[in-house]
């Protein structure tokens, strides 16, 4: 049994690699260009990463867009643990430290960023949290992977890759800033 698979955790079997480190980088470059094109530049843009893996994606995109547009792009961090509607299914209620998003969202074009879009519940919670910080002009959603299986009517404006999955399959996004690894894997519960 590996470190990540404790006795009470589900056992997972790797089915395949969906994206390598270079594929992730190329996808982020493409998404940066799409963001600039859809928003007619980046003058009023702010990127907000959803903790955990949305944050490094947002920071990387801000660097890419800033390089293209020749000015820095505001980035923020959103911790949605307090806003989740499935807290009752967890053993420990999260402790939420109130904090600043990182920039003023009022009147801004905000792109909310997460690694994987699945049921839509994380995004619904993120929208609640975002609007507690102010009233953006517009909110768009960017995800690295869209795996389907929506429970809520949520759709991403920008998608790195769409990966149809079964309910037994899980997408594991690994980013060097969080995991000291860089790839996207498809794994299955066994």
C-alpha cells in the first residue's frame, strides 16, 4: 500500500496519463490567448484561483497574459471550504479565516479558475464566496479539465481539455507548486 492509500482510503488504479507537463504548458498558453481575445485585451481583467490547484493555474495564466499584454494582471485566491453545501458529509467542519481576495473585484471582469469541473458544486460555492467580496462586472469560468457529470447548470467559458469519464473514474491534476509533479492522470476506484 502506498503512502497515499491508507487502510480506509479508496484504492485507486492509474488508467493513463491525460496530459504531460509540456501539454499542460501548451494548454495554458492557448487559454491565455483565448482569454485575451474574448475579453478584447486584459485591461479590466482579474484572475481568481480556487484553492488549491486553481491558484497556481491562475498565477501561471497571469504571467502569460501579462507577458503578452505588457502589464501585470491582478490575481486572487478564493478559499471556498466554508461555502460548500456538502459540509455535513465531512467529519470536520473547516475553519475559515476571513481574508482579502487579493484585489477589488467590483466592476472587474473576473475569471474564476479551477483545475477540474465535475458536478458544478465547487463553482457554485466559489460564486457565493466571490460575491461576498464584491460585485464583478462579469464572471467567466476557466477549468483545465472538464469531465462532465454536472449536477448544476454550470458551464466553463474556457476549457483546457474535455475528458469524458465514468462515475468510478477520477481526474488527478498534479501541479509542481502543490504536488512536486506535473501531469494529469485518469485513475479509477478499485
